[in-house]
C-alpha cells in the first residue's frame, strides 16, 4: 500500500498517521527529501534499539541508519 503524500505532508510508514512535513526529518537521498517515518517513530525505534544493545557498549549516532552503522563497524547482527 502506498503512503499518501501531498504538498502539506505525508503518511508515516510506521504509525500510518498523516503528518505535516515539519514532523519528518530531512533526507536528501529520497524523492520527497524527507524520511518515510516521522520523528517520533524514528526516536522510538532508536530508544528501543539502544535498550536492546546497552550491554554491547554500542549506541548508534543520531541521524544515521543504525543498520548501516552496524555494517560499517563490522557488527553482524543486533540482538
């Protein structure tokens, strides 16, 4: 199912709420220029990831995809 995207905003790909563009982080690599998940969903995912991995000594940098960071650091799988 495609997300609703207009000049005013878009649907978040995680929570499926229609939100204004101010609620999305910018991303130059996408067609729209914004992330597909809203800032709240992204921060919630980051908090959950950090809680799951707090014993590993690794916390992802804000603003970067954590899977890409794991790949760059040579970490095979996040538990």
